[in-house]
């Protein structure tokens, strides 16, 4: 099985959890649902936070019900699933 850590920009992933606004996204209510578990998304950037260089963070745009890509969401590897979402 492919590990999320081995995926790159442009690869598809699926949300393993519900992603909600933690208050860091202006213009959206706190706890607004950004992407429900099972949503398909695409990695748009992969990197590391300065304060935590040993841990990879993924910037993912998830599809809405109409197939439109939403705003980028920061995700940890354990919050994502590669492949078909199974």
C-alpha cells in the first residue's frame, strides 16, 4: 500500500477525518465543515513547518459535492488516505 508520506503535489488523497475551520480561516465560522471524511482532494503543496521540520504537512484542496475544488487545507499525513479512499 502507498504511504501518504510518499505522495507528491498533484496526487489524489482522501480525507480520513472531517476537516473543520479551527479559527485560522478568516471569513468562515469557527468549526465550519471544510471537507467531510471521505472527500477526495488533490495535494497542491507538500512541506514542513519551521517549528516542526521533521513532520510533513500537506496543503490539500478537497472537492465539494459538485466536484469543485475548495480552499487549501493544511493536513497531516495521518489525516489523509491515499488511493481510492478505501
